[in-house]
C-alpha cells in the first residue's frame, strides 16, 4: 500500500457502505491472486498502484482495494463486494473489508453481471500490448472514458455485446481487461499477449 499522493489522485465514482470492517479469509484464491500480482509487477504490468484483480463469489466478488500495490498484496488488501446499487445515477457499493474496493469496482461488477461464464477479472496497464493493439488484432472499446467511471463499464459491455466470446480486450488508451473461468487461466492469458506484444517489439528493433 502507498499512502498520500497516489490515493488522492484516484477519483471514486461510487460510495462504499461497509457491512463489516473485516477482510475476507485468506483462502486458496487469495493466495493465488497474491502470487499473480507479484508476477504482473515483475512483468511491468502494474506500475505503482495501477491494476486490479477480482474473483467471483456466490454473491458479488472479492477485489483488490483502492491504492493496493499488486506486487506486494497482503490479505487485508482484499475487499468483498456484496452488491452494487444504483440510485438516481449514484452508486452505492456494499462491502466487507478494511480497504475501499478498487476504483474500477463498477467495471468488474458490470462484467460479472453480463458474463456469467467469467469467474475472474484482471485489469492491467499492459503498455506493450496497447502499443501493438493493431498487429495483435485485439478487440478494443471504441471511446476513451475516464478510469473508474460507469461510462467505462458501459463502454466495455457494449463491446462484450458485440464480441460474445472474447476473454481479452483493450480499454481504449488505458489498459486491458482479461477474463477467465479460473485464476490461472486468466493469468496465462495475460502472459500470452504480453509475450506476443514484446516479441513484435523486438522484431521491429531487429528490422
Ligand atoms: Zn486502469
């Protein structure tokens, strides 16, 4: 966790209501997420406090907290999101945890609602992939929207309505969303495209 400056820059588009100030129990999934977080930082996909990881629960999901550093996740960096309510265009997130849920909570929520086959969502800033977006032929949202906004979530769902089976897409000028049935499946997909993008970059240098 980093304090101060970083956190002040994050704009939250929702209010959080804590049902309980207790973080989720450390289980297999949390241990796996901690391990993948380290791997993503090693690959430079999670600079400072960017990026967020989540996995589905029976109701809602568990997500990394706002300001959490993926490279050094601790048990208390995870927050359970029970549900999201929309009232007069304002969003209320019901949570259990010691940290505020990721600023991209609305995006994760909307994807879990729309794609019932998805159990895991990773959001990362893979700059190598963004640079090679065209060559890699990765689907992308059409319009750039502010990070954390409901508009960004809507723009993503618009893409998922068109591209029904994709598990990897680009948030225009921002980052990537990777989905999976399992944590390791989503993690491997992150690495697959990252490696492909880096290979393309290397080839360019050689030519
Ligand atoms: Zn982001």
